[in-house]
C-alpha cells in the first residue's frame, strides 16, 4: 500500500479552490487505488519551528562537515523529524493558492525547513548539489485569481508554479504533475468553470498517479 502526503497550504478551508480540487484529486485517486492511504498536513495547523538560533547553527555545522553540539542537536531534531515525515510518504500532493504571484508564507516556511543538507539534498565538490528525495511522484494543485498560463501575456508573473517546480527538482523530484485552477476571481461563472476544468484534469492525473 502506498501513502500520499497531501500538503495543504490555504487557510480558506471550504472556500478554497485549491483544497476543493485537491479533494477531487484524492477521491479520484482512492477510487482507483482503494488500498492506499492519504494523510493531510495542514500547514496552518502545524507548529513549525523557527529557523534561527541553535537550529541555524546546526545547519552550518552540517554544511561544514562537523557534528552539531548538544543544544544544536536538540533543535535540529525537529527539522530532521519534519524531513523524515516528508520522505516517509510514497507520493506527494501539494495544494496551494497564489499569493502576490508566489506561494503562501506558511508553505515557504515549511520548504525552508525541509530543504536541508544531508536530509533532502547533498553537496560535494565532485558532484555538486544532488537531490536525495528520488523515485517519488509529486502533484500540485495551483489556484490563482487571475490567469497566468500560456498565451495570457502574464506568464512571467507566475512565481508560484515556477518556484515549487524548481525547489522540488532541486531535492530530487523528476515527476511533477500540475493542475491549474484559474481564474477564480473573474466572477462566479468563471470560477465554477475553472474548478470544473481543474477537477477533470485532476481526475485524469490521479488515475495514474
């Protein structure tokens, strides 16, 4: 049995288009993979540790090839636990709204904790940077108020999907499927059509995810 980790980063609950389409993705997935399971990580309900003090010192100890000291080890343990939890999933699903052309700060906080040397990537002078989270598929449901896809003239404003794809590629993901829900702020009819189209796309991806 495989486990999907759904990383949810909208605070809007039932009003969220990204959560709604992710829910359709999950329902479609479980319909064709009934033995698998899904865990949802709501980043707005998580007590993510700050990345400062002993935690930051521990990172630079690791980068320098040294062993963290006692206080650093305790602080670093929370980051290790978070990374281990992420890596324990067989498949990853992100759902996220666009905020100021990028991603919500809660998701950025999570990523900044997750992307750490020795946990999700490595570096050597010979190989350079190397992602350590390999062999897993990922999918992302992106909701945005405007339209930023090909042909809109606003493609360069999309730092939402561009950033997430880049950081996932950095830590080792090579298989990232994308579902776009847009535009959601062009009126009720436009939003309903965007959600319906995204649900159809999500179901198609989920069937073979």
